[in-house]
């Protein structure tokens, strides 16, 4: 039997947001943590996800984060 989990989360940054990568070298999959005053999100790959798929996702995540930074910079520039 196949089970599918569907989830959606909104994470609105407030006073003190930060992001951190927990790097365990070759011992285990790294964990990406995004935290704020009242919320946190951690992201790591399931043990069954092939390393090539983990790399593909990490690169897509990097591209999305870069696009987000560019959009925030554009928005901030429009306010000055």
C-alpha cells in the first residue's frame, strides 16, 4: 500500500530569523534549519532518497533561495 503525505506550511519571518546548515560530514545527511522567534523548520532527506536526488533538490533549493534574495533586494530598492 502506498501512502502519500501532503502538507503545506507558511513561515512568516518576524524579529530574529536565521538559517543554519548542520553539517555532519560523511556521518549522515545534513539538516537545514530555519528558525525565528516563534517558529522553526528543519529540512533533511529521508534515508531512502538517493544521494543524486538529494543533490538535485539541494541545487533547486539554492536556485530558489537565490531568486528569493534577488526579489527581496529589488523590493527593498523600490522602498528607498
